[in-house]
C-alpha cells in the first residue's frame, strides 16, 4: 500500500475563503478568493517548499474535509506552477482508501481555478506547466521533507 502523506486542511472544497496557517498549525490570516476551491486545499506536514511554507496540496475527494483537519492521503499527481520567478508546484492527492471519481476533469478544474484566482494579482505572472504523474509528486514530497522527518522514501 502506498505510504500516506498528512495534509493539514486550510480551505474547504467550495469555499472562497482560506485560513492561512503556519507549519505550526496556528492561524495567521484569512484570505478571500475570486473563485471557490474546486478541492480541499492545504499543506503537507513535515515539508518545506521554496517559499518557506509547507508543500501545497489539493485533495480530490467526494468527502467533506474541514479546515483544521489532518487527512492521510496518497499523492496522485503534481501540477507545475510558476508565480513570476517562484516555483510553487502543487501536489494533488486523494484520501487514503478513496478512489477517484471516473471522468472528473481534475486538471481542467484546477487550471480554471488557479487562473481565475490570479486575476486578482495582475502584477504576478502565472504559468501553469504540465500535470505530472504520481511518481513526480512523490519525488517532489521527498525533496521537500524536513530534515527531522524520517528519510524513508514514499512507496509507489
């Protein structure tokens, strides 16, 4: 069975509001977006991305995941995202034990959402690259694991 990642939920699916939390899970701010989140959104615990925050993650689920929850997930993809000169790739995951709904256009939903949200920040050039497979997502998580985390690789 694939090893889980633990994702701390900052925004619920369908919400236009996101709680901005530190890696310590303390609420720092609230942000209102132009579009509702197509999927729950948060960060992968025990990781640090290039921006100093935890690695960002969208969770594709039919379940109602709530802000402040920690959800065990399996990485299923990685969407390349560049904000100006900053690399800000997003892991896409599903809760452990859940299957994806056949026929759902996850990539299309994410691309439309991200581009809509960034209309509020015209000064930030946004580029969405490829949707990469689960292996790329697992490698991204591995590269960004905090040093205090176990060095064991994520299973395929």
